[in-house]
């Protein structure tokens, strides 16, 4: 299975049965599966989304957005509860290319990617319980194991 390092962008091949372990990038030694959401910049976004074989949930947000700030702890709680899904935060002000490419018109907007392709999206703040329900409704059966 391939995982892209959120820090240096290196593709790492890992055995699926080791995903529950602490995994370090072969290049920069950073944690490949941190429990907290990762911040991804414009320059690394496409490589990260396209190169990782685990599902990726992206929270498009902005620092000035009240609902985004209110939802941040909920997003973090779900990230800790679902270690085999990668949770990413993209600041729309700092990442205008990714925001434009994915036609982000309202924030917060959550996009779910599987296999490098957008599978689902939803806009608006939500509770951790609602976020988990949305993910379970859209994740493939293999990703929910």
C-alpha cells in the first residue's frame, strides 16, 4: 500500500497489516499516520491525494470562518477515532489553486477522496457524530474495516 508523507511528499510503500503500527517516512522519518489532521499546502495537495491508497477527508476552511473554527474540534475527534482514514485541512486562503480546482464556494467544505478521486462532498459545519455518519455512508466497504 502506498502512503504519501504529509511532510516531505515522499511515497512510502507499507504492508497493509502494519497500518496499526507507528509508521515513519523512509525519507524524513515523520509520522505517516498522525492521529491529528494534517495541513497540506497547494504545492503538495495533488501528489498527496493521488498518491495515497487510504481514503482522505479534506476540510477546506479559513481562519476567519466562525463555523470552520467551531467544527475544527469535531474534525479532530473523528480523525483520532478513524486511524485508517487520512484527515487533511486545507486553508482556502493559503491554497487558492486546490480551492479553485475543486470549486470550493462555501466553507467549511468536506471532500472525501478514495483512490485519488473525489467520491463525496458536503458543505457546512457538523458534529463529530454527523461527520462519522456521513463518512460511513460514503466510504467503500474495504475502507471501513
